C-alpha cells in the first residue's frame, strides 16, 4: 500500500445504498457484485493516484484519500459510470486538513465531515463540499458540471455545509432532496400548540381524495379552519408516505412574482444562476413521491395556478394540497369546501377545549350548555370565531359572551399574538376577503346581506339588481362571491339556494348601512317576500304543498320583512303579511308565532284601525281568532263578531266567509251557534265557487263535529271535506278531515279501523310537517289504543304527543297528557293517573268543557276520591256533548254506583245507552251495561244481571275494548253473585242469552228492562231520564230556547217534553214543575 497523504487531503467516502437488504435478499448476486466492485475500485484508485487506508470503513463502505481534489473528482465520476449494477454508490467528497491515527488510518473532524457529506447522498449521486468545489471547479473532467444543492446542517456537527452535486451526461442528475437535517427543516409542518378537535369524517374523506387526485384545494370562508385541517391531514399523511412533505405558507407573499421562490425556499433550494426556479423545483421533485401543502393561496391565486400546472405536468408523482378562499381554477383541481363545525358536538367541544386554556377549571354543565351551544350556533360553527369567543372566558361568563354577540366584531378580538394579523380579530379575517373583491362584487355583497337565512337567484335579482342590471349579471357576480367563499351555495330539492354565514352577513350589513342604499334595498326585500307570502292566499290546484315549502324555506326573510314593517310603522303591510301566512301558522303548527305577529301589530300603542284598510283589519281579526281557537282561547270573541259585522257592511263575500268561519271556530263548545256560522259560510262559498274556502270550512266543521262527539256528522263532513281537499291538493285540511273520519270510527267502536286511519294520517302529517295534525293523531290513536288494551303503545303515543304539544302551546301539551293519564288508569297505576289528571285540571288555562274532563274524573275515581270524581264528572256531563257526554255519563254512573247512589247510576247508564243507540256510538257501551248489571244484582234480579254481563263481554270481545282495572272488582263481584244465585247452569244460560245479542239488541234490551221495573204511568217516578233533565233545567230558570241549546234539541221538542210532564204530574204551570224539582233535590 502507498503511503497515506497528509496535510490538506481530499477524501472520497462511499457506500452501497440499501446493501443490507441486498445481502439478505440476493446473497449470491451480492457476493459477485461486491467482488466486481472491489476489482473496479482497486483499478480506479490506482489509476487516479488514490490511496485506501487499511481496514478503514464499515460494512460495505470505503474511503479513498487523494492528494489532489481533481483526482478525487475524476475517480468518483469513474466509479459512478462503471458497470456495477445492481450496486448504487453514495459518494461524498470533502477536502481538509487530516490527522493520522497510526500511520494506516485517518481520524479527526475532516473524515467525520466527509462521512456526514456522504450520508446526504442517494444511490448514484456524488456530492462535494464547498471546500472541494473551490479546488476542482476549474479542473472538472470532460463534460462534467456542478449543481448547487444549497446549505445543509450535518448530523452531529455545528457548522452547516454548502453542498454541490457532480453531474455528467452519462449519469442520472435528478434526485430527491438530500438526506440532511435541513431536508426535514425545509418542509416542516407547523407544530400545533392546541389539540385538533373533531373533523374525523372530513379527514377520512380528504385522505381518500388526496390519494386519488393530484391536486386538492380546501376552500372556505376565512376562519373556517382550512389551514388547521390541511396541516392535520398532512401530518397524518406524513406517517404513511415514502416521499417528503413540504409546507409553504403564502401569507407573507404580497408579490405574485415571489410565489415560486417561496416554494423553493420552503424546499431548501437556493437560487441557481442560469436556471429558472420552476426548473429547479421540477428537478428536485423529479419523479419521486412528494406532497406540497400550499397554504393561503387566494391573494396570489393566478401565480399559484401557473406554478401548480407546470409542476404537475413535469412531476408525475407530485401531489398538492392547497388552501384558499377561492378555487385555483385549474383542470386537475378537486375543490373541497371546508364545512363549519357541527354545533352540537365538535363546535361545543372546541369551545370547551379553548376555554380551558384560559380557565382550566371550565367544564360543560347543565347550567351553561345552552349558552355555549347558542354561542357556537350564532357563530356558525366557525373555528376562528369560536376560539376568539372562548378566549373571552378569561373575564366573561358563557352567558355574558352569548349576550354580547350582537356586537361580535368588537367582542371577538385578541387572538393569539403568534397568529397572522388577519386571524387575530374576526373583523380582520373578513376584511381580508372583502379587500380582494372588485367594486361590482362589493356592491352585490353588501346588498345580499339583507337576506336572512338564505335566498334563491330570483330573490337576488329582485332585491339586489338595480336599473339595467340583467339577471345574468347578478348570477355572474353571485358565482364569484360563492367562489370567494363569501356566499355559500347549497342544492336543496334540486334547487340552488344561497346563504351567508351570519358573521359575514353582519359585516355586509355594516357595509350596506355605510353605503346609503340600505333603505331602498330593504324595501325591495320587503316587497319581494310580501309577494311570496301572498301566494299562499291564492294557491292554484295541486301546488299548495310547494308554496308552503317555499315560504317556509324563506321564513327568516319573511320575518325580516315583517320586522321591517313593524319598525317603520307599516301596520297595514304587517297585518297583510301575518294573514297571508295563515296556512303556514296552522300547517306547520306555528300557532304561537302567528299569534305574536298579530298581537305585535294589533296591540301597538300607536295602532289606529281608522287608517287601516277595513278588509285587511277585519281579516286579521278573523285569522287571529282561528289561531286562538286551537287553544280554546275566547279572548277574540268580541272582536271577531265586530269583524263579522264589518264584513256584512262591506258586502265582501270572501271576507264574510272568513269571518263566519272564525266565528264558528271561536264559538268553542257552543256547537249549535258554530254550526249556524259554518252553514252560512258554506252556502256562501258554494255560491261564489271558492273551493279552497269550502275545503277549510268543511275541515273545521268536521273537527267541530268530532269535538261535539257526533259520529255521523264527523264522518259525513270528514269524507266530503277530504274529497274536496284532496282534489285541490290541500293536504292540510285533508289531514283534518281524514282525522275526523277516524274519530267517527272510534266513537262507533271500530277501534282497529280508527287506529289504522290515525296511523295513515299521522304518516302523512309527518311527511308534510303538519305538527298540529301530528299531535292530534297521536292523541286520538293513543286513546284508541287504550280502549283496545295496548297500554304501552298508548303511553308512547301520549308522550310523543306531549313532546309535540310542548313545541306548540302549553294547553295542547296538557291535552296530550290526557292520553298518558288514561293509559295510567288502564295500567292500574292510580298514583300516576291521579297526578297527571290533577296537573291537567288544576292548570288555570284549562277550559271546563274540555273533552279531557271525563279522563280527569276517571283519574280521581282511580285515586279513590269519589267526592272530587263526582264533581268533575258533573262538570263534564253539564258541558260536553255527543259521545264525549256519553263517556262522561258512563264515568259518572260508575262513580255513583261506588258511592251507593243507585238511581243516579241507573239514570246515567240508561241515558248513555240511549245516546249510543241514537248515534250508533258504541264505544264504552259495555261499561254502561256492566253498571246496569251491578244494579240488577243489587235489586236481586240476577238473571237480568247475567244477561247484561254476557252482552257486555260479547261487545268487548267484538271490538277488543278494555275494561279499566278500577271497574274489575265490581264486575267480578257481580259475576260471583250471579253464579252463586243462579248456579253455574242458570248463570251460563242467562249469560249466553246476553252474549248472543248484537250491540243494538243489547242496548234495546237494557232500555226495555227499564220499563219492566213497572214505572207508573203518572207521578214523579213515571218521568223518563230526558224529562228529568228538562225538569232540572227548568228549576234552574232556563227558558225553552236555553234548554234546547243545552240539550242539543229543538225548542219545540222541549215544549213537547213539558206537555208530557204536566200530564203525568197533573201540573198546569212551569212554576209548579220548578218547585217540585227543587223540593225533591233532584240533581240530574
């Protein structure tokens, strides 16, 4: 071996790339290849005057020392050009003063630096330090050149090293970035100081997109979290990709010409004279897998687009993830809109996490969850805004922050000082986007801010277009605002709708107010939505569903239009708007909101009916009364009667029909008066051919018939109304009419049919968003299920009805509670039945004539409070009508029997059966028969009792009607007494006789047996139950007309009853009858 050179020496250090894997997988080939390398190396080292230290190097690495740097360069080039495949050498060359260790090996900083330089290289690549470059630059082998690779930090060494690459046309010259510490530092992803919250679904979707597409752009409004999402995604991708990831923040770049340099700098590439930056970037990336994150591209979008197109075209394995407030608009781009955080989960979690940074003890509790949720909702789930709000927890409570959001731009400041300036305040974030708009875009932007909740293209053209502005011009500018993330575009039911995030909208409103055109824009907005609302008043055939849906979609805008009217004292326009939305108030269960609208105008201190169009005023009164009627409120009664007088005076048939309908609705339990109003209204609308009004009146009349417990009328009116409404596409009133048919089925004890009807109507109500119909069907279906014995299903229906009722009105929620109460009765849960019944009856707003009254009395009966139960039942009997009164009589009969008042029990049961026979309303008939059976046992007529028990059981079996547990002991006692008295054979014979009777025959039998009690032809005992009721009302001082109205019979019938009673009693005057009734203290 030649003597090692000393002093200033050039060292060539090399190794085989991936040698360990090659030895493991191809040992035979490696043995041959390494032998070939050794032979080649020996030849080349000798030929270029080099010397190899003895046994210096490790594994498959080697060292060669040269006295002249040019010899080292020539040797390195020859080694790379030699046929050594499959071996690929990494070669590093460095020049410096050297130290000998033992005469045969080197040691010291120079050899250490040379080793670190070699470690930078890739297989097939030769790299030189600046020290070597200075010596060889003028003595390069023929055809060779040097390429600048920049300055790099070497592992374990303090001083960075400038590196160049030795190139030759016969060799590969494009390589991935050097394996230096700087290659990691050149593309580090920002280190997050806070945790990443939520977005798991977004990360999954974006991972797929980045893997499938070469350019993905995250777009969205400022502060929506584009950068944080991109960094999190890149961090996750970095764990599973082979190539490097480079992050480029373009925020500081104000000159488009500097974009390429910013990318090169982020990749650790210095300027290379005589070579374009794009060429340098493309050469570095080459065909290696690489991901570049280009953050905040919007202000230099065109330059970024040009660079991206060039690099993607030249680097087949390159992928780019960009963030921008608008798309790059290049062919390869997949534009992905970053959504706001979901309020209920992710947004609240983000607020909580960031609040803990300034108040570590903060937690979500029942007392603050509503405030935090409201904060996140009002901030549209925007991460920047939520973080700025959470930062205010240093000094404010969640309620304070929520209440201060009306001035959000003042509140939401003070972001982290490490954040870029435009992320330190909410205003600065929106300012940045606004500053990049053209003047035409700014005009449209501020005008669009007048829309609340969203808008469509027609509205944008109508409200925001000026004189001479064409539809396509608004569309073009609107599309640009969507691209720039200042307007969100949604596709709803195959129709484009647009909206602004509330923060951006408030900023736009500020700009609108500053522009001087706010008043004109708001007037155009009011007029546009007034026209939309008025369309509900004049629907054409089969478009009603679509019109309601369109108004509901724009309800926030209609509300804004109404508020504008109120704020500017435009009472007439406000009332017209409120009345136009009547189908919405009823169809979507928005009763309270509708009433608030009417009250806010009609109750204004400065409201003057004299300056309001009489038709508009009268109609508003009528429409308000209809809404009042749903909660049994009667406050509007006097006003609506005056409105009716106005309509008659004006001779307006449409208005007259409306006010008559309102009078019928508000008449409450005065069924005869209501029927008169409805009859006149129906005649009127038939005359003028107004099928829409006919549909509404029939629906309300059918509803009234159901509330009056009239199975015949509710069926006939319901079927006619459903046919008329169905032909028009009037789903709202069709629901009501079909529900009335179901009620008729229930009254008639067709429980299966009723339940099927209610379920079908319920499904349609849910489809059409009819909350009132939904609640009513749940209540009625729950009642039918109770009667059929499906107690659990009934309770579920009742609770669902209560939940819906709670959203509508407190009184409606109480009405729904009736189902839960009777389900508790049917379940034998006396405590629950009593508690719920008391809650219903003790509420100050509950009308004593409510159809819930029998259930309340039943609850008191179950609780064992017979005195209270009797009082409640008395009220129910006195105020209800039809089947509802029949049910009240049945309940009172059982109460009376338990109290030992046999005569009261008999009268009530017989009267209930008489009503059942007259109306074919058979639900609860078995309970009446059982009361009479019980009384027959008490009168020692056990055979009659057995027949009645058989008839009751047979009817229960036919219709699957439940017997309430509270009635079971008396029933069982009656059965036992009959068996004991008649013996089994006699009992069964009589029982079977009764069971063989049809329901009509059973009722007839029970009523005939009343005659077999040998009622005399004259005297007080000869009076029928109906005659006794007439006598009681006479003693109360009522005239024939009043008695007729109370008993739902004609005055002529009342007089006929009086004539019969005078004959039976030998009386000649009304006074005698009243005195005798009072004397006997008859309370029937």
